[in-house]
C-alpha cells in the first residue's frame, strides 16, 4: 500500500499535511502515537469512509475494518452480524461459524447482540472484519475490553491471518505492539508525522524472554515518547 502526499484539514486544524507512507502487502504494521494526532483520520481516509482534501491512497482491492466502536446491528443475531459482510452465496457456508469457534465464541451464533458482554461483542466485530477477507485489514484499538487470556488468543488469530493480508494496527499498548508487529511507526501530530520507524524481523515464535530484553530500549523510548507527548498536550 502506498500513501502519497495525503492532506486533511478540519476548519483551521491540519490533521494531515502531505503525509506519505509505503507499506508491504502482508504482515502487521503498528501505528503508535498520542490521542488526537491523526491516526484514526488516516485510517478513515484509507478505508474510504472520509475523503482526503488532496493526495492519493494506492491499495490492493477493498479493505475491512475493526473500528474503535463495535458498530454491531442489534436487530440481528451474532452469526448474522458476522456474515453480513459476505455475498449472499457465501452466507451459511460455515465461514462465520468457523471464525466464532476460532475466537472462542462457539455456541453464541443464535444469541442476540444485547445478550453478550462488551468483550464478547468486541470479538464479534473482529470476526466480522475477518469474514470479509480483504487484502487490507484496518484495526483501530481492536483489543480494548478484552481480558489478558482472551486478548492473547485473539492476537494469535491475527498473526495467522496476517500471513495473507496487510494488517494496519493502531494501538497505545506497548506489549501488543511487540507481540504482534513486523514494523512499528511512532507518530506525532497534528499534523500527523513519522517520529520513528522500527522493523521487527523476529517471527512471533522467536519472541520469548530474550526478544523482550533485546527490545527493552525500544520500550523505554516508547514510554518516554508517550510521557513527553502527554506533557506537550497539557
């Protein structure tokens, strides 16, 4: 995916000012930066939900998304929420059931959305995004509301799916980034700009204790960056 000179302004606020970025076709790329810097605006433009004032987004085909809000439909059941993104001919072929089982929600397919906890609803929204099977998956703070064990299960699921698609992940969680990401961009803004880029070549299977020791300095840099950004915003 290639982003070229993307600009977006709201009244007098320049959120994006000729922002450019080139990303691989596969893998997980994490975007970290302070709230309000322009990350969600960037994802909204990439998805086509928000028009840019100028600039180009070049991507392969369509994209799917996990938003900050679950955006589930309360008048249909769990399985129907997952499969609503599928063509009619693909619905009822077990795609939704397989994803629900993989994410730990087997047996909930006929339940109403209102009967689920917040964390369960979050997982349904992730299943819906994965059901669409687009070459690009946008995830805006997707793991909020999930407990530690469930989050690890879902993150392992994302690693598996990233072998065939590009996952663009917005997160404030350092552990999520180091567990998942193949590349990391630390951002500032507005206007949104790249403060630091880091490639993480180790596979997820190699990310044990030695890995986290190796990237300890990166974690310290990220924490210091977050603290300085908070101070600047006050």
